[in-house]
C-alpha cells in the first residue's frame, strides 16, 4: 500500500475523516504528532505528504520547533513531484515555501461553515475540476495567504479570504479550509473564543450540521482523487 506522511501540529487537529477516507482508498496514513514531540523524518520516504492545520504561522519556529523540518519536507516533495496536500497552516506553509506570502491576523477571520466559490481556473485541475461551483467547508483561521507563489494556479476563493485553494506545480495543493473536519469537531471549540469574534457556539455548530450533508460528499470526492493520484489508479 502507498504511504502518506501526515504532519499534525495541533492536539485537536488530527486527520479526522480525511484519514479515514484515504485509508478506505488504499493509502496507509502515518500520522506524526509533532505537537506532542513526535520526531519528523529528515527525508520524505512516503508516496505523499499531508500537512494539517495549527495555530501558528508557517515560520513561527520558536513556538513550533518542528516547522523547519516540515518546511524542508514540503520543499523536498515539491522538488521530487511528490503529491502534497496542505490544510490551513499546511496550505500557508506550502505557499511560503513555494515563494508566496502569509500574513498574521490578515483580513476578516473565518470561523465555522463558510461558502466557497470554485474559480474558472479549476476546471481542468485533477482535484478541483468538476466540483460544484459553490460549496461550503469548515474554516478556523485569522492568518491568511496574501500572495500566491509564482505560477501557482488559483482554484477557490471566499468573500473574505481570496486564496482558499491553489495548486503549485502539477501535484501540490494548499487549502485554507478544513475538509477533514466534520461538525462534531466544532463541539470542542471554545465558546468564549467564538464569542470574542461575535459568534455563538451553538449557532456555529448548527450551521455546520446543516451544511455538511451537501459538503461532505464533495470533500470525499476530493480525497478520493488525491488517493488515486498517489496510487496511480485511474
């Protein structure tokens, strides 16, 4: 079976349903909980790399000392053409490694189920092509990509954060949203932190529950496409 290295940077930010979906499609998911002190490999010996989210900037090495090695793994994957999927922090890290820019507390925070728009450039993309024109996904970010890497393909946007999805080269994708998160994950979110943004915890959870029956099949399809890309399955 093909193996995927998954880098976890937040204790509650595990692979969730994405891990289950990839496993169902024939991939072995090796999760390194870097946030708990698990050591990342010095080189990439897997067939794919997934970098999950976390409450850090991509170069906030003092707070997250595993980030330099994570950046090195992403750079190695880009050079080798190894499939990459970066989620939230992971997408920002991919953007920065490839020559883009990320800013702290940039724009309006997006928290909870958020409407996304697929851009025309996504029509021929291996992962985002043929997706519905509009779909929701769970978000939880205050930092954002402010400039895409040179020659990156811009795939999705939202009303308050333009760079929701992009591709670097042929086989590396970054997303700002969380396809791996289902509505139950929102139960663990801090109500006081949400209130500081003017949000009601129960209402945020209800909206995610409402939107997920339509959104989940879309992200399931994206996971399947990524798995097929890794395994070479048509």
